């Protein structure tokens, strides 16, 4: 296996020291503070000689972790979509401070950004892998990358809420904030207990999580290798696609009618939630689904479900609040 090592150049070290001297950053942790450190990400060991000080975000999934650990000030640039609905006022203030390199995506919603743009930021860590800027490309210039484990290529392990706590611990180690990670995990577990206490698991209701195509077209459903499955279970539902050992797959209206879930949760990346709902309800035959007839259709931004992050707990809470009274 290949190790990506954080190679600090003289220029980068000088920059870090200058920022620290001005009070704008934190000095890298000393060797006896847990560094050098190696973590395994997507089956690849990633080594750090010190806590990252210049982070580039290529996906938004890490934001709630970094905020909880108090290290958003180490993010020097970001790219992609960061819908305001995900964040509280404090996190939005932190994000507004970070320059946006680009939010351009292709027709399938994948970020479009060049290697040169990212490398010019002189990052000592990139968070999130995108199609045209791979881990291998960055490792060739000694820039480490971390991806959310559930989004790793060839990932087949069914995700759970425990993955959120594990990833918080990993980020805590990487950034030298293990105590903050422990505190954050405790708070998240307490939230989970309160939310699940509100969920009504005795109704026997069924549900499906879908990703419709706006304007009509292919509809995707989520099986057991997605965070949608444990989220539905925690909310007290039975996933009608709980027999499908895939993360996401195409589904027809005919199959939806055959399984006929009581509740439909529709995920989307950004844009108009009403258009997302119409992307499903406007399909021929969809009017015969019980969830459509009964108005038990809920739209939810994608990161409120996937990948497993603290936002998945926020999403669970939204689902429970929406349906806890049988609404």
C-alpha cells in the first residue's frame, strides 16, 4: 500500500510560523503531542508530521466535524456546494470567511476543478475526492487527501451511526483535537438518544428513500449499503428496499407501486424542493402510490442523509419530527 506523507517545505513552514506569530493560526503540534501520525483512509495509510494548518475542502461533508472540533479557521479555501440549510449561524459565519474557489459542477452534480487551482493554495490536506482530482494526483505532489469512509471507492460496508463517532475521533487525531472530539461524540450520542425516544417504532410503517431526477427521468432508491437504511430504522420505519444490498440503484414506478411504502423521503443536492417532489409525483403512475395520495412525501437535502456525518443526525431529527404523529 502507498503512504501519502505530509512533506513540509521551507516556504510552507515559514508561512505557518508567520501566521502563528500574527495570532491568526496555531503552531503545529510537537512530536510528543501525537505526531507523526498515520491514519487509514479508503484502505490507504495517510501520514501526518504535524496537525494540518492549510486545508482545502472539495466537499462539504467534513464541515460539521471541523466545526465541532474548532478547526474551521484552518480551512484556507473551499469548492463545491454549501447549502445554508445545513448550518447554524456560527458555522455559516466560518464558511463565509473561507474563499470559494468554484461551485461549478457537471450535469451529474460532480465538482469541476483543476489540479492547478487546488495546488496553488499550497494545502497540507485536501478533504474530499472528486472525479478529476484524485488521491493519486495529489499524492504525486505530496498533498494528502482524506475522504469520508462511506464515499470511498469500492466501499461495501453498511454504514451506521457509529461511523459518525469513529470519523469524529479520526479528525480529532488528525487535527490534534482528541479531547474536543470526545466531547462532541458525547453530545451527539445524547442527541441520538433523545431523538430515538421520540420516534414511534410501533406503527410498523414502511418507507423508501429516493433520489428523483428533476424534470422527470431516472429515479434512484437507496438500499442497505447507504446511510438511508439505518436512518430509516432509527426513525422507526422499515425500509422497503431493505433486501437490496446496494447503496443506490435505479428503480421504476412499477417497482415502487409493488412495494408501496407508507412514506417517501426524496433527497436532492440543491435547487427547488418542489421541483424535486414533482420529479417523482409527475411520473406516470406515481399518483397511485399511497405516500403520494396521503401526502406523506418529504424532501431532504442529500447531506442530511449521506454520507454519515453529524448532519445525518440532524436529518434523522427532521424525519422524526415530520412523521412522529403519523403525519
